[in-house]
C-alpha cells in the first residue's frame, strides 16, 4: 500500500481489534504500528519487504479524508507541535501554506502551536515562509505572541516582536494581553522581552477579570525587577482594581518589603483605601495597606508604611483599625511597632463590639495566658499606652527602626 494512503489516516482513539495476534501488529496496547507512527509524525515509507504489514487493520474510530490540502495542513500542525523542524521545512518547501486551516477545537494555526510548544526553529521557519505573525486562534482570538508569552518562551517572544507582532494584542474579551499573561504566570524573562526594546506597550491595561494591572500582580508576587521595569515605563503606582486595591495594598498584604519600598519611593499613596467587596474574606471598605500588613503580621512592612506617613489610627467602615487587626491576630511585634513608633491609639476602634483592651483581657480569661501567651504581652502594651497622655507622632523617630530592618 502506498505511503500516501497511510498518511491519509487521521488517528482518533484507535484500538487494534482484539484477536489480531499476527506478526504485523506491534505490541502497543491500543495502536497499530502504522497508526502509532503516524501519530508521532514519523515519515512512513512502506516498501515491498513490508507487504506483510496489514495497513487495513480495523480500528474502533478512524477518519479518512481525500482532501489533499487538509492532509497537508494536518501534517504541518502535528509536525509543528512535535518539534519536527525537518518535516516542517519539507512541507513548506513543497508549497504547504503556513497559515492553512485551523487545528482542533481551539482553532490553532501552525504558528500558535509552535509558539506554545517553544519550538523556536519552527517559529522562524514559519515566519520566513510568510506566516501571519498576528494570526489568532479561533477559540479566544489569542495571537502567537500571547501563546509564547503565556508559556514563558522569551526567545520566541523576541522573534515575534522583531517580526512585527502587536505587543498589545488582547483576547477576544479585550482584557488579557501578552504582558499580562506573562506576568500573572511569573515568567519574568518573557516580561522583560516585552519591555526591554521600548515597544509601545500599554503597561496600565487592566488585563484580568478583577481589573488588576500587570504592576498589581507583579507587586503581589514580589517580582521587584518587573515592578521596577514597569515603573520605568510609566506604570501608575496607584492604579486601582475593581475592589479599589492598589499595587501597594497587595504588596503590603503579602509582605513584599522591597516592593513596598519601591512603590513608596515612586510616589504610591500609603493611605489609599479599598472599597467594599466580598471576594474571599471580603472587606467592608476603607482598608489601607497598613491594615493588610498589620493583619498578616508583616512587621517590616508596617514600619515602612509608618515611616512614609501611613495613618495608624485610621479605621475601616466596620471600625477596625490596623492595631485592632494586629491584636486579634496576636501579632505582638506589630502591636508594639504601632503603639511605640506609629502613634496608634489603643482606645480607637473596636474588635467584635469590644474595645481593644477589653478583647485582649478576654483572651486571658480561664487560663488564656497558657493557651495564648502572646496576649500577656499585648495586654501589657495596651495598658501602658492607654495611660499615656501624649503618644508619639509617626514621623522622625522611625528612622532607627527603618535602618534596623534594612
């Protein structure tokens, strides 16, 4: 049987019919030798010596097409996916169109496949033969650059940009861009490939469903090089997501002290407030970066924010203060910094209807000093500063603390 006939078989969950115990069936569990080879993209040449091979082996599901263009496109797609640079070159030289047809349900082109799989040589071949650098797949209109950035393939990203790819090409919903997907997935090299050449990239585009910018995600993840690069490109340090949170708010919550310092140095507002929302634990609104840092026990970040003018006595819409969150979480060191260096007033705010001191004393009841020993120190601190007629101001004296943690 001619090799072209074998290549026309489109494999889909093929299974060798039970009972074929002949020598012409290789011991694959589900596949006939020829179908298995075709699936892998192998060049199939059936010579006279192989006449014993049963190319008509019955399979549970087979699809056959006599459309030569479809067959060639299918070969190109599979060769691109499997990294068969030699076969891709051969097909292109034989006149197969680099943008012919679409592959599978997602409607990929050969170029989007090669970009996603990080086959740099095949990407270059396809581009040299005129592949559309901005051709989108049918499912969600993602460009080759989007797939390369999402997979973290920095070299492929550079190739595509040099070939004229649109750096701002978004999905069909208009949100997620190559820059956003690379940053969200933590692909720093791909992000730098997009930023380093000075391409006209919208760095403040809100690319995810929650309305966050690339800077917001990178700040949360502690990617200080990316944060610096984005700021150098003019990214807004106070950009707000759908819940009113800023990059500084996210960095403060995750304890990214270096990022917090960078953002504050670049002019981020230490007293920016979020809005009411019910995502995850939710917020009644009015929570600042200091609130989030105190809640998580990030002593160094709390000190940085206070040093840059964060208001230690601000309360959210439910009358919680940053000090209240530190008390309820049992973060002794944060309580100490807020009281001794931030000018926090222990008589401001409430915890579940109690004053801060009432709540802390309640934790010591019925032997609580043994089960929650941190509240012994917290009580002492609250009592000490509740009796003070004047409290320290959050300026000047924090320099020593700031220098200490650095």
